[in-house]
């Protein structure tokens, strides 16, 4: 089996922490990355869920910007009484 080099740029602090994690588990970075690659290829998917945060959706951000503008202009502001907790 021919070997090839895989190169990726990561934050330097993340790299240090990842190297420490690998060391603590008795692996080196190469072994850990190879495990990840084999898991992806075995199942044809990432071994974890990747999802977006709906908070940052375009529609939600537009609504937040509208509400902030309304607040700054004194529009659509309503006072509410505080509810005492027992």
C-alpha cells in the first residue's frame, strides 16, 4: 500500500490540544487521522453530525436587525411588569 501525505491547516492551539489528546490515548496524530479517514470511508459519512445553527439563518438575522432598528428608533416597544418568582 502506497502512502500519501495529507496536509491541513488548523489553529495552532487546536493542533497542540489535538496532539496532547492523541498522546493521552496512546496514538499519534497520523494514527488518529487515519482512523477518521477509515471511518468516513467505511460508512460513507462523517462520524459525527454536522448541522447549522438556525439562529444564524438569513431570515432570523434580518428579523433581529429589524427589531434592533425598531428598538433604536423607539418603535414597537412594550413595557411589561416583572413577575416575581416564589
